């Protein structure tokens, strides 16, 4: 997973660099010159995500191998400008992802593999700090908190891993940090961005059996991921 993430990030940085080389100048005609004078702006986004877990064990033996596939997300954008350099932002959306855990301490396929499909409804509140605008480009950094509701957590299920079900907490809080480039086009503002997200809470629901071979050696499981978004305002 890490190699895939690095490859995608490098390709995006090269793309951004090409755009900056073409437009990061104050000599060209400015598109949407009064866009940022408005107090509020709205838009939407879609993108890809790469999720995995940060797993802490109660001993040095690590018995879980992780596999992850790229997911996707869609959502809306609401932005409130405080001044030319600072704005507050919310990007509520729906995030779909699938993760697989392989338990090396178990031998049969039924017991050793757990597929975890998560559908998150997320409501972030973030602060965005902008640079000054150069031509039709304006870089920024962002950070904030996310409330996430997992529709496929199975937290209240009586079935656990003995019945093939890996349970997680339904509600969790995360924090996010990221950066992006606002590109002012003729009719709208286009923003590619990259964010890292990290859970603040243990999301594991232990199995009913305290000696469960799946959860008895796990102290915590916390979601982490990378979002690559394309935003239109």
C-alpha cells in the first residue's frame, strides 16, 4: 500500500509542478478576480482514498498482515472566508473503502482472513491558511477535526470473529492535515489536494471471548488514510 501511495503522490506533485510553471506568475490575466471577496462559497468534490490501520499489540509479536484497495469519496464543500489568508471550511461526504486483515496465527482460510468494508459518513471542520494569490494559482495548507460515522461497523452485533465478523466502533473522531493548490479557471475554481487523516480513538470492539485468537493480543486499532480530492467551487 505504501508504494502505491508514494507513486500517486509523486505523480500529483509532478502535475502540480507543471501547472505552477505555467501559471504561477502575476503577469497573466486573472480569472475570477472577485471570487475570494465573497464571504461564503460552495462546491463539491470527489476523489480517491487509501486506508489502513495503525495496530498496537500487547506484545512484540505482530500477527496481522494488512492489505488495502483504493476507495473513493464524494461530498460537498462549504467555505467561509475570514480574511484574505484564513478561512474555515467543512467538506461533509461519504467515503467507501475496503481493508483486509490476514491473521498469521490462524491456518484455515475461514479463520485467517477478515474483509472489512467501511462506509463512512464524515463531517470535518477545518481551517485553511492561504498564501497570496499569484496569477491564477494560490497554494494553501489545511488542518482540522473530523467526525466519522461508520455505517458498516457491526458494533452492536452479537456475532464476533468466531462467526466471521470483525467489529469496530461506529463513531470516531479523526484529525486531518493537508495541502492543495487553488487554480482559478475561467468559470470556476478547481482545487487538487492531498490530506492525511488519523483516528484519535481505539476503534476495536473485542470479541466476546477474552482469549479470542483474533483480538486478545490487540491493544488498539486506529484508522489512518490518505485522501486525494478534486474540488470544484
